[in-house]
């Protein structure tokens, strides 16, 4: 399904990263807590996202709360060392989000489309997952991202051995 050589994949990732950084106004957002990850569809399409990484309890708790806007190529990545059941909500979140739940290999197992801003309704994963990628509401549908597509991230240790 993903027959690209590692070299070709690396070249494409570097080009996507450069374009994404240039289109977002330069390197002002770069930090150890920011990552460019991609979603590879089963059709072979690749979509890049500049994401904040929820790598502390405080960042995990706050998430995208209080954000006024989110670009179509931005988001937030939540992950844990081991798969677990996840519960998310939209309390104090001003913008609609798509929540993309993925397994330890990055494969998308569930998408919760266009979560309603400020909702205190709990959103549960369907079983144990490695993490959640939050992107602007409606973007998953717009790009045709579906269950079975794959998130590629440096934070998924199982991908580093493949």
C-alpha cells in the first residue's frame, strides 16, 4: 500500500515541510512543541499539518481551548506512550474540531466530525488508541480523510522501526 522508498518519502516530507513553513509566515512557530505531521490516504494522497504537541499534562488539559481560529493545515496532537481509551470534550473551545483517533501504528480508527464548540458532551474513542489529532472542523471530510488512512508522526515510536 505504501511502496515508496524511505529516501523518496524523506524528500517529499522535506518539500512539504518547507512549503508549509513558508505558507505559514516563516519559522516563527517553530518550537520543540511543534511538529509537521502528515496523513497518508489509502488513495496515496499526502496532507501535511503543522501541529502543537500536547506533551505535558498542562498542554493536554488545555488543548485548543480559547483559540480564536485554526488554519486548515494546523492542529494539535495528543498521544500517550501506551494505547488507552480516550475521552475528549469541547469545553471552552471556540472553534469546531475534527477529532481523529489513531492506533499505535498511526492508522486512523475513528473520526469524530465537527465537534460542537463549547459542548461539554464527552467524546469517547472506540477502544484503546495511541492518540488523537485535532484539526479544524470539516477538514477531514473536505480532504477525504477516512478510517484506515495513516498519520505519520515522529511521536509514534512504532513507525520509527518500520
